[in-house]
């Protein structure tokens, strides 16, 4: 990762954390958060397909199961994916 990319990611993480520390401030707008999440999801999917590997997309120590489920449920709704499709994708073979 270039120094610029590392700095930008670090700045975003710090900004997001400050929003968590004081949710009333709403430092990041809904549209900005949607743009960041959309870019991150597309980057992760593209990297997985290009490398045929599936590195952990989250740091297990920094999110709860509730955090993940809230985000995943809304992502499923936005993408108009049904649970049957999700179960098929989840059950597909993965490279070693």
C-alpha cells in the first residue's frame, strides 16, 4: 500500500471512530458512508476474484456479530438478494 493510501485509510478509520464516539455529531453523512462502503465492498470482491482467495474482510476484534448482521441484512436488501440466492453463494466451493 502506498504511503498516501495508508494515510487515507488511517484518516477514514479515525474519522469513523470519532463518529462512533459521538454519534450525535454525524461527522460522516449517510451518503458518504454509503459511498465508502460501496467502494470497500467492490474492492474486496474484486480482490477476491482476482486472487482466488478470501482474506478476512473484517477484524474480528473490532466488530460484533450484531454489527455484522445489521450491515449484512441491509446490504442484502439493497442488492435485492433473497436468502435462497445467499445460501447458494455461501455454499459454493472456494479455492483452497
